[in-house]
C-alpha cells in the first residue's frame, strides 16, 4: 500500500504557525476541554499524521484536531475509512476448499 504525505495538514501547520510540538499541546488541551481528561497525542502521533502513515486518526485525536482547525477531517487531508498503512501485507485468509501446505516435522 502506498504511503502519501498529508500535504494538506502540513500546509495548515505552516500557515497557522504550528510545529509538531505546538500542535500536540493544542490538540491535547482541546481534547481535555472536550473529554474532561488530558489528551494523549504525542509529537510522534503528529509526525505519523503528516507522513501519511496514519490516514485517519482515532476519534479521540481527530475530534480535538478538527476543533483546533475548525475544519472537517477531509479538509485536514485525511482519507475516510482508512486507519493506517499496515507495516506488512496481511495474509490472505485460508480457503477451506484449498489443501493446506504440509507442516514440517522434527
């Protein structure tokens, strides 16, 4: 699966004067106001959003992020329905009609 940088979010950070660290603090502050407990976004989380590794953040991160920018997830450059790019290709499920490969013994 191809990883595509979230250039929309990158441009928003630059335009509004945020760094990864300052956006982290703002999203966590906003998350605490919304949910009543401190947010758990890290600088690494923001970097994963920017790199495209995470295509659609978890709701506990996304809701405060949309409040910070007053934009929808799509306007922030996130792809609906996507979570993150898997590190490895998932195995295809076994077909019950297909013979299984032999298991080596001893």
